[in-house]
């Protein structure tokens, strides 16, 4: 049977990285993937998801709203966080060579802007099992990876909420409740 549009988009989303165009102009990642997908007869929602899976790239970047695009963008960012935390890579001070802060903020914005309700503990847990099962020789300290990923997202959420004008005492009260 045909894969879902999200599965198809996930399968194709990094293919453009192998092209000379993206090799020469890295800022065209995803954008060229969309053109290539359309030229090969892929569905428009699949092609759009390929173009939007890096979004949002920064605080002023538009957040995707189409379901396939949102699913792929979330998966890409969650995968990035879990993979880096599973090998012990995390931002330190101002150093964030793998863009983990950007990925976490992207997850937050995708969820908030699209008014999604997602159990992040189960999502990060499943993602960590998939990562550990996909990389030869990698065994994961599952509890640590999930806890550190959630703590990191929580810290980024606090910063995001405070910068959005939510009073500090409101943020502290909600986080005091736990999960």
C-alpha cells in the first residue's frame, strides 16, 4: 500500500542534500527538495512538507500549519534533539554547534502556533527507542535522554513564555505542577 504523505515526505526530505545545487547553495535546502519532488510527480502536500521541514528556522520565521508539514518539522527537530542527547552532546553556555536551542524553540513554536496537544514524554521516549535501534553500536540511557530532552524543552519554553510577556510568577507556578 502507499505510504502516508508524512512517511513519504520523511523518506524524501533530505534527498536534496546530495544535489550540486544544495551543495553550492546550502540555503536552498528543502526549497530545492520541493522542486525536485514536484518534478517527480509527488503530491503537493509532500513537496510542501519537504520545503517546510526546517521551519521555523528562527524566531521571526513562519511556522508551517499544514498537517504533513507540521508532522515532518516536529519529527525533524525531535530527532535532532534525541540523537544529540543520546550521544551526550548538549549546548554549553553560549556554544550550541548543532542548533539544539533552535530545534527546541522550533518544537515549542510548532506546538503553540498550531495549538497542538502532544505528550512529549511519550514522543521523546519513542524517538529515543527508534534512534537507539537505528544506529549500530549505540545503546541509550533511555531515562537520561528523555529526562534531559524534556528539561531542555522546558527551559526553552520558560524563556519563550517570558519573552512573550507571560509573567515570571505564572510560568513558575505552572512548572511547579510538574509534567
